[in-house]
């Protein structure tokens, strides 16, 4: 199910989107996997074909943010949400969860080469032209957003 939603109130507000997709997912590994797959499919439907830089970059960012929402933002019985919006040259990814007391670091450092985890936000910070964390505007929790600029 897709729904039309108004743009979220956060820094770096973008112009009205040309395309928009939002959906809630169960806060589970299966929900994170489905979010990633639907993001890839939606990007393809909007003209960013499978395998192109834009599709691959957005898919990786969605995968990392959705996995973090499930792993670190999970509240039993609560879903996480994904919102994608496209303007003329920017794709914005927003992932919201309901855990408001755990905000990720705003300046992630590279993990140790032999670390089993800790690369997600570092990758997001490197791939996105801008990203931030903000309190959810409509309820408890937080929204992590990332802009991917393609010109």
C-alpha cells in the first residue's frame, strides 16, 4: 500500500516532489528487506533503472537506515516507516522509528577494518549529499533523512 504524505518538517526542506512513496513496515529483518526491495522497484518505476548509480545508492541508503531502525529503533509492537521523494535532482530517503531516546551519532567515524558492524551510518554519510536526524514531527521517535543529489 502506498500513501501520499505531506513533506516532513526538517532542515533542508526540498521543493514539492515529482514522485513520492511512503509505507510502514514491521520492525523486523523481513520488514527491512522488503523496504529495500520496494525502494529499488520504486526507483526503477520512476526512471532510475536497476543497476544505475542513483538506484544503487538509494537502495544502499534505504538498506542501512532500515536495518538501523530495526536493530536500534525497535519498539515492540511498533512499525518503522520509509518515505522516498524525488524532486528535479534530489532523491530524499526518510526512515522513521518510534524510539526517541536513542539518536545515532551525527558524525560517524569509520569502523575498524575487522569490525563486524558499524559501517551503516558511515556509508550513508559518504554517499548522501546531506543527512540528519530529527525528532518525528507526528509522534514519538526520530526520522533519519538522507538526500542523494543527481545532476
